[in-house]
C-alpha cells in the first residue's frame, strides 16, 4: 500500500521505474526476492540477485522503503555501484527496531550510517536517525506520499471513527471501552471501527460483552471511494497507538476536517495543537469523550482542512521528493 502510493506520487519524475518487492504481488512487482536476514544463505543470494539487477538496469536513483532488512540488503548490493540511494523510514524501523536487541541495533546502525539521504514523516524520526549516525552530513526531509483532497459530500454525523490495524500496538480495545462508557449518557453517537488484524474477533467479542453492538460498526478495510465518505461524516477521529510516526490516516482525517484525538507522541504533536484543532491524550479517553459536547466542530474543520492542504497534500509532498531527487543527482 505505502509503496504503491509512493510510486504513484513520483512516477512522472522517471522515464522508467523497476520495482523489487519482498512479496508476490502480481501486476505490481517486477521481481520478488527474500529480504529476510534470518537465513544467511537466502539473504546472500538476494544480495547477489539484487546486485545483478542494479548492474543490468543501471538506475539513476535507488529508493528503498524501510530502514530495516530491506535497506540493509539493498545497501550491501549497491555498495560498489555509486548509485545514489535514499531510504524512506516508516517509523518503527528507526524508533522501535533498534531497541529490540543487539543484532537489530547493529543492523539499524549499519543502515543509518551507510546512507546519506532519508525521508521521514516526523521530526522524532529525524532525531532518531541523527542519534544513530556517527557523522553529520545526511540529508533528511520530512515528507510522505500525501493525501488526496476529500471531495465527499457526506453530511456530518455524531460518529467517532477509528481505522488503525487491530493489533495490540493500536489499543483499539481502549477506544471501545471508553466509548462504551461515553455512549451511556450520549446515546445518539456511534463508533465506526475500520481495519482488521489479529485482534478483530477479540474486539468484536468485547463489543458484545459490553452490550454496545447497536452502537458499533466494524467495516473492515474500505475502498478509497467509501473511505472519504467515512472521514467526511465522522466528527471525531481516534488513533491512540503506543508508538507511531505520522500516520497517513491522521492526515486523511485532517483533510476531511475531522476532530482528531491522538496519543501523546511527538509525531502527533507536530500536527495537533491540544485543545485547538484536536486532543492529545495520555490518560483516560472517557474524560476526553465527555468534552465533545462543547467543541466547535465547524471551526476545527476549517483549521484542519487548511493545515492539511498546506502540509499534507499530494502536490506539496511531490515537490519535496522531486527536490530531493534533483539534489541526489546533482551531488
């Protein structure tokens, strides 16, 4: 998904794009390779295959997604090619993976110190990269693949919308529990839960146990045409992961004019000014939900749409990537 969006954003800069992917995805990847480092023999073969691709295709730029094993293997393969290489960090690869143990930290340090160009989606990721580097001089730009202007004409409703993956990291269960308390005194509100994951059945059982089935809809992964309608009719967007970079779903919510409720993370505070255009919460969501009755949603809608247009639109971010590519080629 992320790579598709990135490719669509910058494809016009290049005359040809060759995609190498670690997963079989018919119609998208030109070549599938095994980037796992768990099998040294397999990763060695992958490096050799990737080196051969670089020699044959002779790319002007190599763009790698995630500063993890994908970047490690690609850097090894491209070591003698002199082709400029940029890494797009996703968040956990620079914020969490280096803390998972010595081998993970060594891999991350190798990647960070053998690349001179990075794109990130939050200042906290920039700080993490700089902390791991042994020298200055890296070019790091804050950019993402941007979000489309929300053109939905759906009417606002008393809806709270959450669409992060159903994994422990994203604490969807906490959102459901807080909503169960909130809806007792505010029966006109609904919670819409998008996405899926390993905890989907568990979350549905929780809704059943709390006896709020009539107030909660699980909609799964949603096509883009329907997704814009969901954002447009939701007054409130909730995303409270334990760790995160700048999530595209938050930017989509801003573009739609939603009132975001987000966890107390550096990346979120680059977009949300607590109490002005959303809420940054570190404690009980229930207390925050009770504040919804006094929020001027129309004022917040205008603020967030303008913010998203200036900093999160596809055109604004395309310009950033094009400028970076120009710099890489000139150097």
